[in-house]
């Protein structure tokens, strides 16, 4: 009894708590926008440039470059479509897309003749649309073997989009299978990311041999658009040696811009954001914006 006073029990308010857990009302997810909902482009689009980002080695910054270059080009008022051609679907999840919510993906375009416009998610970020991938794409390598004109499936699908985007960027799988061949045939040029690490050029010869075979038989205009040095650390002698080696091997096609090794670049995909939004003033964001300017200037 506080202060030695009696308490009038009849005046005490008894609060009875419901022991059952509180269940909140389910929140209805916002439906993904469709291509018909795409905002109109506010500038004249010239000749569409289709770039395949390819390196059969994993962990070289391929998908990071696909996402962040595409977003940076959008930031610079270009209309960009990012095509996720990797069965892992990391470019899709890296832009915040829940793959379980997708009715169709690039697999259906390649195997079931679904128009690519039916799978495009528009305006994920300013100027940036996405043609997503799901794990279904993992079976495409085998299923395409028996299909007619199997190497041309992607080219036929995105042909209708020429003139609607300034850039179409294809994120390729880390292999040289049929999906990558489809990208080679569909693309105008290749962009090759190479990490500034030991054995940086390992496997590049095989990649270039594959490119030459496709060029001679299926896509005469295919060539290297640019080589991008990634994960550069100016504190290490190794990084500087790799830069010299790559520039000596490829010459002028190597971009002046180099992508630094930063924690923020690794973190951004887990938040479903490109680096230009996750860390807009950081070194990674600045580097990809500079790369985007180089890409635009190369035409």
C-alpha cells in the first residue's frame, strides 16, 4: 500500500489481456507493373545498342556491372532495358524483384514464344526496365538443344525492341553454353569485365575463341565493345600489374574508368538497389556513372 494508505478495491480497474498473439491483417502486395504501364520516353531514341556483359569466370563483377551500368545510364537520361539471362537471376533480385511473384520470365520468351513485352517490368528505376529471370531458366540449356533456330531465340525476341531503348544490356551466365551463344547472336558488341586479381586473363582466350566462332557463322558484326577492370585496389601492386597486363593485351578497348573494390558495391544487391541509389556519393557510384559516360561517348 503506497504511503501506508488503504486502497479501495472496488475502484481498481482490472485489465484482462488476451493471451492469443496479435495477428495483423495481411498487407496486399503491390502488383508488378506491366509494359503497357511504362512511362513515355522523354527524348528521341537513336540506334539501339545491344551489349552483352560476359565473362565465364564467376565473381568478376559481371552482374554488378550489368545492374549498376544500366542504372547509371538511366540516371543520365537514357532508356535502358536490362535482360537477365542468368539462371541464378541475380540481376533480378539485385533490383528488388521477388522472383516468386513473377508469372513469366525470360525462359518463357525463349522456350514458349511469349512476347518479351509481356515479361518486362518497367520503370524499376528512372530510365531502367527489366526482363527478369527465374530458376526456370536453368533448364533452358537442355531444352534449347532440340529447338529450331536455337541460337537465334533471344535475337528474334528483342528485335522488336530496337528503337524503343537507347541500350539493351544482357547479363549473361558465367558459362559458354547455349544461353551465352544466344546473347552473342543477339548482341551488337560484348563488354567484358575483368577483375584485378591473379589469373585475371585466365579463360579469356576461350571466351574470345567462342566470340570468333559466333562472329564467323552467326553474327558478323559481333566484336568487343569494351573491357572493364573491376575490383581495383590502388593500394596493391598486384592490381597495378593486372591493369598493365590487361591494357597491354587488349589495348584501346579497355575503358579508362576502373571500378574500385568497395564494401558498398557488395552490399547494394542485398538491399535490391543499384549502387547509384544505395550509396549515391560513394566511390562505386561515381565510378559507374563515369563508366556510363564513357559508354555513351563510344556510341
